[in-house]
C-alpha cells in the first residue's frame, strides 16, 4: 500500500512543479523514479521516454501512467493499473486543479497581473535550457554508449542523433517519421 502512496506523492510533486510542460520535468521524473526510489533502471527509463513520445497524448500523462504500471508490475502483477491510476491522478488531475484555481484567482485581481506577466517573462527563457538538460540526461553510457567501451554503439547513437536533429531542424520532417527512420536504422546497424 505504501508504494501507491509514494507513487502518488512523487508524481504529484512532478505535476505540481511541471509548469512549462513535460520537457521541464524530465530531470525531476528521472530523479524521483531512478535516483531516489530506484523504481526503474536508467535503461528502462530511456525506453519509457522514447515510448511516451511516440504515443498520442501528453508525454507527462503517458510517462506517469507507464512509470506507475512498470513500477509495480513485477511485484504486484495486476495492481499495475491501480499504480498507473495513482500516478496519473497525482501527476495531472490534482496539480492541474490547484494551478487552474490559482491562476484564475490571479487573473481576477488587477494588482497581480503585472506580477504574473513578469513571472512569465522570466520563465520563458528557461524552457530551452530545460529541454537541453533533458536531452543531455538521455545521453547516458547505458543508452548512448561510450567511445571506449562500446565504440560502435556510441558512433551509431551520435549518427542517429545528428540525423534526427538535421531531419527535424533543417528539413522539417515529422518527428514520428524520424522515430520510425531511426528505429529502422537501428535495426539495420545493430
């Protein structure tokens, strides 16, 4: 029973602090799920992040649901659905209700409008940095390889990363199309 409470509280914290979207909370999710509680391994987390981005819907919702289900599926079997629900409610419903009520109160009062606008001006430049931090966090030795221990994996990872960056950034390919291409290239190259 304690695992469900811990899942709810962890994902409540993630959802509560997740202003600015999922990219800003990836480091917090990894800290809670991997470092603090050891619910998932770094390799499982990398697979989860990749899978969540390929699914329709919000990445935060997908990651909360899948992390909850994966966390307890080995120990509790079918209770994974309950854990997934705890994570989803903790990550999305409760914090969203709080922030919606809070923002609506601020918008109603004229004296706080300048504070709100100032806060948004300060937070906007932070989002690209948080996205870059999330990308760097995904470049771990167990998912990306290293030049000394696994040079082939490392070079393939660098190639696929740069190809994806160029494909999406320069040629404006669809992200799902690039995921499929990288998956096919990974199957051929590995």
